[in-house]
C-alpha cells in the first residue's frame, strides 16, 4: 500500500511539473492558455508537494491568479475577457474551416456553458 502512495504522489508531481512548464510557456506564447495549466499545476501539486504548492502560490506571475481562485473562486476580469474572446475566435475558425453544423452546435453549447461559468465567477477584490 505504501508503494502505491509513493507512485501516486510521484504521478501527481509529474503532472504538476508538466503543468507548471505549460503554464509558464503560456505566459509568453499567445495561443497557449496559462490559467488552466496553472490551476491544474496547483491542484496536482497540492496532492504531491507542499513545497511546489507554496512556490506556485508565491510566484509573481501565477501566484495572484491561483490565490484568487483558491481563496474565493475569483477570476480576473482580463482572464474573463480573454476566455470569451478565445471562445469566439475558436468558433469563427471552426466556421471558416467548414465544420459541419452539428459540430458547430455542440461547440456553441459548450462555449456558452464555459463562458457562463467564467463570467459568473467573482472578480478578485470585487463583488
């Protein structure tokens, strides 16, 4: 049983490490999303490494977003705008690429759900 715990913790740590690298790459690469990878890194680090969790929470770029989400489920206004714009852009690309109507409908339902969730989250320091 102890071996299973070590393997599981190691798997969480690998997932956290890969997610941190992708989140940091997303800071400089415009089409790679930072926030989902940062949240995944924080979540998986909390299951494997208190030191990595502290490092993420105190990181100057990722820390504020992670702290806002962890403490109050808040999403920065800029991230809300970016998420909605990227969903719109994705829908336009799918339309221009000739995706069948059924695929566009499924995407539209998904996109509306994601946008609705993101937009209804509180903003840090706001109401």
